[in-house]
C-alpha cells in the first residue's frame, strides 16, 4: 500500500507516520500493493482527527475518527475500515468483478453477511428552484439535517447539510 499522509494544524512526526503506516498497514491483507491510502491528520482545539480515504475501482472506502488522542483515533479508524470491508465485501467485489484493488484472498474469503440494506420509506416531493441560502432556511424550518433542492443559480439538484459549529455545507454534482 502507498501512503499519502498530510497534516492540518499538525506536524507529521516520524512517530505519527510510523503509527499510521503500521496500524493502517494491517489492512494490506485486503488490498494490492499499488493501492493508495490517503490519510489526513488534523487538530482543532482538543479534537485529534484522522481521515482515511482509499479509492478503489468504482468506489471509495472512507472513515473519519476523532478523539482527544491521535493514536487512539488511528486505532479507531483502522477498526472501522476493517469492519466496513468485511460487512460490504460482497457488494464491493461483485460490483467490480475483477475485484479492482483487492487481494484475491480477500475476494475468495467468505465473511458473514450483514443484514440486507432495506429502504423502508420513500418520499416524493416537489422540487422548486431556490438559492442555497433559501434552502438552508427551509431546512431549518423543517428541522432536518439536510435538504435537497434545485439550485436556481446552477440549474442542478444540490444538497445543503448542517455541519458542526452551526455552519452549513453544499453538495453539488460534478459531471
């Protein structure tokens, strides 16, 4: 696995680099050697956060963990990714027939299947053109954490969502 490690508000020391490579390196039993692993370590106040993104053919495997100790965050993120891989193995590998960046041993091994994903409710609603700021207000009025709308500026379907710290995010499609 090829590690691409970066830091925000933190210096990537040799100790941190070693911890990331050894802990996340445990996942190499699932991936081929040329798989890239993007790791971002960041610090905000007392929050020590690690984000790990592993692009695989047609999908992205991603986890983000936060704690008050970076080494604990590193441990947590490895456990979460391994659990995701085992849980969704059949869906990930079936989608890519050849398995993409996965080792043959991982593809061949059977893991207990988790419950099937079931959509239990479908909602239909009129989608009206509005500006992102208006969509945020509408989301607040509804008491939701996200809101789908037709952006009057870009003429595309977008999503606004509530972030920590009473801020908002906007998701725009990229074609």
